[in-house]
C-alpha cells in the first residue's frame, strides 16, 4: 500500500472496482459513422473514487481504499495528492480498467462503455478483502462513515459489502451503500444506515416494477419496515429528481435546471452530498437540498468534481422540494 497523505479521515470510501474514465466529447454523435471529438480527458474514477473526490472538494477529510493496478496507478495517485485524499489502496499487478464515456453536449447524452474489473482467484480475493478490513481497523478511531459504492469485481462474493458493514458497525461507524443486485441484497442483511438505489434498482430488489413516485415511496417505506437498521433511503429517478425517505417523512427534490456538461459521476456526487449532510447533521429537507446541489454542481463539469463551496450553497438554495 502507498499513502499519499498522513491525515485523519472521517469518511472511508471503498472502491473495489475503480476505473480510469476516458471522457470524449462529440457534438452530434452519429453511431456507425466517423465522428470528430471536440476534446477528451482522462480521470481517475469508479464510484468510490468519485464519491471521495466530491467529498474532498467539499472540504471533508476522506480516504479511499480499494484495488488499483500498479501499471496505471499514476492518475489515481495524482488525484489523491491534489485533493489531499488519503490513499489506502491495495495495489495489484497489471492495469486498472479503463471505461470510455462518449459525451454529446448537443443531445445532453452520455454513452458508457465499461470494462470488467480484475479477475482474481478465491485466495487473491480473500487476501485483498483482509487488507481492506485492516484499513478499516487502522483508521477506526477517526472514521464516522464507511461508503460502499459500485459493483463488485468479477467473481467476488455477494456478501463482500456485508462483511465490511459488520466490521464498520463493530467500530461504531455508520455505513452508506450504493450498489445493486445480489450485492445490495446481501448488504441489506447486514443493516446499512443509508442506501441510494435508483428506482429500477429498488424495484429489482423488491421484485416489481416501480413507475410512479407514490409506488417508489411506498416501496422504500416497505424496505424501511423490513430493515430496522436503515434510517434513510434515497431513490434517484433521473429527470424526476430524487426521493428522500425516512420512516417519518418523504421529501421530493426536483432536479436543478443546469446545463449538463457530463452526467458521469452525478449519482456519486449525490452520494457524497448525502454523506456531507450527515456530517453536518442537517435535517431531511436540507440534506435533500445539499445532495441535489452536489449532483447539479457536478453536472456542470467534466469528471467527478464539484464547483467551489459558494456555488454549491447557491445551488442548494435553489432546490425545489415537495413533501409527499
């Protein structure tokens, strides 16, 4: 492992499946034809890294642990150094995966081409998980939140996140989970504090299609009733915004009318905003405003980066809320 900064993080983001996001901007992209790109950039990404990047932009002391390929770790190390993110990653031989994002600013669309993560033997996975659990233990004295984001790498046990949740709770941390499928189902059995599925992911977990906001809110309430450790479910709904659901209230946050430069990392920015709101002990409406402002602020930029704190606060004040 390599450490980029000696700090005491309050949040640890787990990035088991990080990626280098290669973003290519193509105005009026035409499938099956030759297209000319306006610009391109590469960013250290993957959901856990994106969350940490946005939290660091907001001034939160944050660390990242996960799996990095030694052969192309430089972009990640540069990001961690620039943003003073503590690097607690486990290094593997080979490359970290590269994902391509084709951004069409004319249409406001992003096309993702994502590669799978590293494939390890059962013994290799067990060794990596043991190293990550050691990171949690080593930083336990300062950590308030553990954030588990993204899909698991190929072949990893579905209960990987559940194992991390159990350890985090043993040290008194709270846990935020943003994943789907079997990993979400197993994580819920371990009792995370907050989850942020999108509407399709929530419906898939419950085995039914959710169409209306009322159906979505009722489904989240059903999950809250079944999972006593859960205190908040945030359901993202694309152009409809997001629902913030507790046992006492449901708040609908409308999306802000910003001109999107890239949607890459917008959901991760919302996760970061939710965690930042918990650190600031904000009430539910103000949590919804801040999380929505994080997502909107990121939409204005390429890569998982936020504008300055003043702009984020301005955006938060503009968020329209409804009580459901």
